[in-house]
C-alpha cells in the first residue's frame, strides 16, 4: 500500500508541476518565437489581414515602405504565387529591453506547387534573412521595422542549417 501511495504522490506532484508550468504566462522570448511561427503560418495561408495585424501602424521597412505600401506588396506577392511554403529555420533574439526587441530570423520560401520536386532534387527555394524590430503592446508583439535579404545556403546560421537538414534529410 505504501508503494502505491508513494507512486500516486509522485504522479500527483509531477502533474501539479506540469499544470503550474503549463499555465504560467510565457516569457517574452517564448512569446516572440510563437509570434514568428504565427507569421509563417499566415504567409502560407496567404492571410494578408492577419499579417497586417502583426505590423504596427508606424511601421517602416528598409526601403521606407509604410504599412499600407507593405500590404499592397504582400497582396501582389500572394496574387502572383499559387502555393507558398515557408519554413522558419532559425530565430535569434538579440535583445529584449523596455518592451522592444531585435530579432533575426532565417527562412526558406518557395512555391508550394513544387514541394515534391524540391524534396526529390534538393531544390530548396530561396533563403532569406529577416532583421526585425518588435514592440510589445499589452501581451502582443508587433513589427515596427523589417529588413530582409536573399542569402545563400552557405550564409545560413548553424541553427538554420540544422533545421534545414531536418526538413531535407541527406543534404
């Protein structure tokens, strides 16, 4: 009986710890990583409205586009590509301070219609590095600035290369 009671106590303690940890508020790093993943989902779903909710009203990009111009660019991109596949490869959070964060994300972006051929012929798509500035409003993070560039396979971080090898084994 004591063994059974001891096991029940251990199981109860483990469940309590899981519940407390699972219900505790996420820290800013976890919130930012979730935010980046949601952006990736919205791109694949061609959810322009959802993407625009991720961008602050005073947003500017590296070419001085504002939120409205960025929305037009995104709509045009979505209109020109049938299926979009975006794999977030790696995200580095450089700094979180006073409700603002600097984030660098690397991703591979391609047309969804060619997914089978990409895996067969190791044609990955285009690699991009995004430098983002985020601002926290309430519990939500939003983009205030973005810069992106097309990079080569050899320019990816070690974290991104590792993620790419999981998506495309044998590279």
